[in-house]
C-alpha cells in the first residue's frame, strides 16, 4: 500500500515533467520512471525471502509421512529443480495428465509427504499450507532464472491443451464481453501506464509468461502463474477458475509454448 | 518464530555495504478489515546491526515502514571475513537475529 502510494507519486512527478515536453513524450518518460523505480527495488526483491523459506521447506521433513520433497520429480527426474520450470506445464505419465509447477508440487506433497491433495487445491491462496506452497514454487522457479523456456508439445494431450488454451484465450464472454486477447492480443498496448505484453507470440525475454511467479509490491504478495491467471479472469469479470483447473493449465501451455526461447526473469518484481 | 532475514555484506575500499531484507508483516495498526474492525499493529520497532560485536547501526522502525522491509547501509572499519549480525524486535515481543560474513 505504502509503496503503491510512493509509486503513484513517481507517476505524477514523471507525468508533470513530461507534460511540458509534449504529449507523445509523456508516455515514454513515465515508462522510464517506472523502469527506474523497478531497478531501484530489484536490489532488494522480497521474493528472495520466499525463495529462502522455500529452500528450507524443500529439505524439511514434513507432513503425515514425515518426508522431505527432495525426491519430488518435477519432470526432470527425482529431486531435479534446475530448469524444471522451463518445461512446465507438461504431461506426466504417472498421474496421466497435464500438470504445471503448482499442481505437480501438490502431487509430490500428497505422494511423498502424505498431505491431502484435494485439501491443498482448495486452500485459499496465501492461507495456511498455501503459504508454504508459494514459497516452494518460488524456490523451484528461481532455479531456472536466466534460462530459456521450452514447453513441450510432444504428447498428444499437450497439443490438445495448446488448442484448448488458444480458444480460451480468444473466447469473448462475461459482462464486459472480454477475452484475454482483448488486452494481450496486439503489440504496443497498455492499460494506464502498464505495458501489456502480446501473448499470442513470444513477447520477449522476462515478460509475460517468463515473469511469473513475481513479487507484487502493491500488496506485498508473491503471485504464482495460477494466481495471476485467476486474477486475469477476475478482472474480466468471469467466474474465477478453480486453482489448478484444466482451463488455467491450457492457458499456461498456450502462453508457455508461445514464449519458447524467452529468458526467465523469475522471480520478477511487479508494481 | 519469525522467518529468516536475508543479509548480504560486501566490502568495497574501506566501506562495507550491508543489505538486509527482513520478513515481516509490518501492520501499521490503522487499517481496518472487511468487517470494519481495526487490525492490531504489528511492526518491527528496534533494529540493531553489529560487526564483530561492535554496534554499527541502530534504528527505530514504525508502522509506516513497508511490509518485508529492505534496509541498506554502509559503515567503515569492516574487514573481509568479519561477521555482521542484524537483530530486530517487534512490538509483540518477537525478535529475530541473523548473520552474514563480509565478502
């Protein structure tokens, strides 16, 4: 909240200076000011706190089975977290379905540690065990920082999910008759002063799919991709999708495949 | 117990730069919840940093400091390999101490 106000002041200052110089210039100057603000904050990205906590949790023996997650297979073999995020979501043969980092982690917590997976899926975001999951996701995702995305299309289910994701992306509905593509279907668009990435193609390094999970300064929360998608739907006034639902996985695959080759900036720092 | 801090300390010339990230909710005590009830204040009050047992920084925080605060400061007289210890205590009596080695 407090930082959000500070940011607003920066916006105002930047807009006032730029206003004198001319209209077209105003947008660039404001965007520059935001970039500068982000740079200042990046030195102390609080996502690191989540990462540290996640690392501890990863090794800690927890749950009814008193086991750690160190044998969790995130797609690159048991216990391998390096680069795991870059290939997710993908099809897992043992569960027989597409899973992203969050849902796969829940599978591990269920099979290795004995947690109730259904309960974990239904825990409200940021409450109780969900808090730990966010930290774990941050820890695992950070191990892929600076590397390039390569979401698979090898399995039939992965290709089907891509098609479903694409259709969902362009599906207009809700009281505003919005689709994801309304905001994220063209280059060079923005909402107020926020640049909007075009997610129908590769939007570039460290933006869009390659920027989540991220720490949000305005509310002091760490948002995973699941939460980000959920909020996109809320903003469109759609019914919010369930955590880990097929719709969110399909959209993730669609964005992930489109972002092939983009460099991960995770954990990013957002307004 | 509170979550750990992240502390980095680096020597450049004769100055040591210490960067600390603290994990804390920093509730100011002025906000209200959805039901209109005041959310009780919960924030870090005292911060102290020591290097080799010598105090190098003392700070008083209040509810106006952001959630998960970031603190960066410089001091002279540090040497590579020295320990920097940062300790905070909050208004509910909770405290946390973590350390880092100057690199």
